[in-house]
């Protein structure tokens, strides 16, 4: 692969955020980019990357919790996302 391919992927990863995606879609996109870019980082960095890209209302709830595993954080963020959508709060 050309060098610019990996540079483009790293830039995409750095700027990735949830936006209008569901938490599940956002997390899967992050995972795919990390795999394609061959990113290997410690657990804390990946957790921080995921948390930083979440929509603000979801991030605020998740930050109050203590998580050891990324998967637990993702599942809780998905629950919060569904709860927010059920309540009809769509603006972040």
C-alpha cells in the first residue's frame, strides 16, 4: 500500500466521531479503520479514543462510570444512546 493510504487512514481515525451514527456504527467504523491502518495501541488509549469521539450527552454519562474493558463501555454507551433516542432528545 502507498504511504499516503496509511496517512489518510490515521487522519480519518483522529477525526472520527459519532456524529449522527449509532454508537454501534461508530465503534465498528473505528475498529475497521484501526485494523486497516494496523494501529496497535494500549487499552487506555483505545478507550480514550472511543470516549472522545462519542456525542457529548453520551460521553457525559459514560465518564461517570468506571470501566476496565472497552466492550463494557461500548455496551453502556449503546444503552445510553438508545435511551436518548427513546426520549426524543436528538440534538447534541
